């Protein structure tokens, strides 16, 4: 692999000059905060355990700060960018600053939530500075859509990082925690200061590492069935599971039957359960013939978005 020049990465002046030349003003609507520190993006790449053989997918590359750092190490990088101006400019930035690696870069101009395929080899890693307002649904969509992704490192708002990495019993354990754990082993992987961004956000950021499970969770229930239980359990998190799952099961009695069959106390609450226990509940659902057959459609429709809209 040809080594890039030492000044290939973007510094504060480079980022501002690029933005000015493009007429780009970071927007709060898209959660745009550009990383301006080369040491930080290299640290992210190291923490992500990016390897020379990896095909990395990056969501929201912006002006290319992290993209360039990924290209220093990975075999290939595919960036998914929704912004028209940024998407049009990024290939030229890569060619100008890292010409020997430009052929290893691909751009997908799209909303990451709509991406179902990527050019080139299947991605083996996902590394991204995710916009705070869509971080969780984008993360879950990418993990579901691209099962070849083995390792993930995302930079998100510190509170979102805490939720994703939380375990049962934690005050911040909830829908994102359980759904992320369906796919991977999740842990906090560090903190990022505000001064490495332009503009500086008014919240702290955190890194979250996700290593995909070597074997899928052993359950006869499918993902949608399990996620429907999770959504229902946390929609009314102060209630016991017997009450919270009544709508999902068709009645409180049917919910209790599913819970007992799964080995879960009907008096427990969602924040105390592992993803394996949620799967066991889904496996033991029995349709209550007295219940309205349309009761479960609403719980499934919000599968990947519950609790993710809050910054």
C-alpha cells in the first residue's frame, strides 16, 4: 500500500477553506459538525480496529476528514452522503489529497436509511460520525442490511452512546440497548471533546464499539417479532410487563402466559431483561382468540425508531 503524505488529512484551516469554497454552512437540521482534528480521526480509525484488508462503509462523511483517515489504512472505503453539495465535492477532495488511494474510494449519494446495496466488495466494517438526530435508526438499518459488517465504531452524542452500551438494570437501558445487542456485543469505546468539531456542538460525544455476534441469537422468533416485544415493553416502561405487553399479546392474561412460559416474572419491567429474554417472550406468544387481531401492527411499525429521535 502506498503511504499517504503526512499532510493528507484535513486540519482546521483546511476544513474551513473547503467549506467556504463550497458555500457550505453546517446545518443543525442534518446534525453537521465537522471534525477538524487529524489526531482525532486517526484515533477513531485505531479504535475501530480498521485493518488493511477491510472494506469500510462510512455514513455522513461530510468534507472528508474521517474518510481520508480511513483510506490511510483500509483496503477500500465507501462513503454514503445525503447532502448534494458535499457528495459532489468529496471525490475531488480525495483525489487531490490522496491520489494514490482515490481508486479505492466510492461514493453513494443517498439517504443512508434508504441504502440497500453498496458498490464493490461487501463491507466488513462500519465507521461513522453519525448525526445525532438519526444515529440509532441509521446504525440499526446498516447492521440489518449488511450482515457482512463485523466491526462497527460510531461517534454519537454521549447520551446516545450511554444508551446503546447500557446493560439490563441501568437507568438508561432501553430500546436502543436491546436492539443493538440483538446484532452485536456493544461497549463504550471512549469520549470525544467538543473542541475537535466545527462548529463545536453543545453536547459531548462518545464512541461506541459493536462487534457482531459470531453466531446469531438462538431463537425461533424472527427479528421483527422480538423487536415488537421490545417496543411494547418500553413504550410504557413504568408498567409491569404483564400490563405493558397486554396490547402486544392481545390481553393481560395472554401476556402473562407468554411471560411465564419464557421464564420471566409478569411483575418484571423491561429494563431488567436481556435480549435473550425478550426473544424467549416472542417465542411464547399465543394468540388470544378473544383479542382484536389487529392489535400488534402498531408495535411493529416503529421497530427501529423507538427512543432514537431524542438527541
